[in-house]
């Protein structure tokens, strides 16, 4: 087992008494450090980030914003020793996926939020993102973006249309399939392919999913198991078909110079997920972090982010603003914004099952370790 995997499992196994948030927040420090995924905030020419720069100007806060997260497991494993030693992580905000929030909550490793400092969040958080199973009452996290795990492919390279997750086992794609290192994504889609509802899956079902993944790997179909860097292989044509996250594919298709890419919710079902932002325990600038979270829940600000990252927004009013942008535009630009404003991949229905989407199972600690061990045997071989 790799060092990151071992650290991740050790973290999940440990249970600590949660640390309660202080009754009051300290004065504004005018400093903030943010750990983020790539391509997850709006950009402009010259590398500018307009909404981030507007935030810095508004509050006179010096923000260190680093696109440093490539994989939940690897990044979290770096934080574990600091959490266990009761030391600051060096980050005021981190953006780890919903299922990791569950693990951090159990360890007492994220601060409880002061919702009285989050008026825009309270007013504009869409119902579909409220009171999630991974963080009841949104007590420790605020959704940044949502998305869907499905399939991306280039029909000019594959030579055929992909519709099912099972198509990633097709021998015609040998050596050119990308799979994700994210255990929950890969195991959940494989369970769906086997006809298993992820919420009802047993450990025996997970073992069957593991065997199916081993079959794919040993047949030479898989090129590599990727983190966020799957996009590099996808755009370069090293992978012809790959597990993918919806917003990445939309970005490269519409804005990133790869118009031939297609994104598919597999016939067996796709996974709907949330990437929340969290304030890690002992963060040095929690007041500045609260301001950051609340700033991005202004619909006009969130619209700018959605217009660039093309992921699901958790902010009320963005869909209406995008529809208005379509009405105010002409020609191809109008058609583009009409398509986006009506897309269930950006604005999901209240009931995800209507779009053939499933949530991750909320695994117990024992189940998580069993799933993780099964999956690790696939990727570490």
C-alpha cells in the first residue's frame, strides 16, 4: 500500500472529539490562504481571476490562492499528520469533496461555521444543496461547486459512440482508457454498471466491482488511473475515452480548444457530487475565510464563476442570470447561453434521479476501509 493510501486509511480509522468553534471570530486579518482544484474559478486574459481580485479589493485581503489539489486522497494525506499533531495546516480554506468532509467531521478536523457571518449563503444556497448527508445542516462546509462523474470521449478517436460505462471495457479502446484514482467515483460507477444501487451495496457487491475493475486493468484497456491530471491526457488524445467530471469536459469543449469532446451520463447512471469548502481546524484567518465563502454566494459573482468553470452552481439566481444573458446576446452566443441555462448538468433537478444521477453511499468507517482496500488492490498493482 502506498504511503498516501496508508495515511488516508489511518485518518479514517481515527476518531477524535470534535473541536467546537469559538463563540466569536477574531478581527479581520487581511490575509487568506486557499487550497483549490485547477480550473475552478473564473479567469481572464493575462491570468487574472476577476471575482477573486474583486474580493481582494473590496476587503483589502491578501489572498494566496493555489490550485494545488489533484486528488482528494493525496492532498488529505498531507494534512493528516498535522491534524493528528494538533497543528495548523497552513490553509484557511480547503476544497475537498463531500465524502472527505464526512471523514474530517468525524475526526473533528474542520471548524464549525458561523452562519450569522454568511448572510448570502443563508439567502442563496439552493435547496438541492442544503442539509446534505455528508454535513448535516451545512455545519462545517459551504458548497463551492457541484458536478457529475460520467464519461468523456472523442468520437474521432474512438470510432464509435459511447453510451454506457461498460464501454470503457471495450477492447477497441485498449491502452487508451482513463480511469480515476477517486475511489468513490470509480467504485460507484462500477456498481451501477453491475446493476447495483450504490445506496444498497454490500461488501460482496464492492468485491464484485473490484473484480470487474481488475478484469479491465489486466486486459490492457486502462492506460492509467488519473487524478485531476486526467484532463491533460484527455485533451492530448492519449486517452480516447475516460472517466470524467462534467465541468472539465464542458470547459475544454467550449472554451479550451477541444470541441470534439463529448460528455455522457452513462446509461447505467452517473454520480452527482459536491465539492464544498471547509475551514480546517486551527486555521489562522477564519474571519477572512467566512468573508470569502459569503462573497461567492452573491448571484452576480457566482454567475461569473459558473460562466467560466461550467460546473453546477449551488447559488440561487444564477440560472436566471444566465437565461437573461442568452436573451441579451445574438447568434451563436445566444444559442450557447440558451443551451447552458437549460442544462441539467449545470442546474440539476431537485430530484437527481430524474436525470439518472445517484449520490455516493454514506459509508461507515468499517465499510470505507473495506472499499478502500479493495480499490487500492486495483490501482496499486
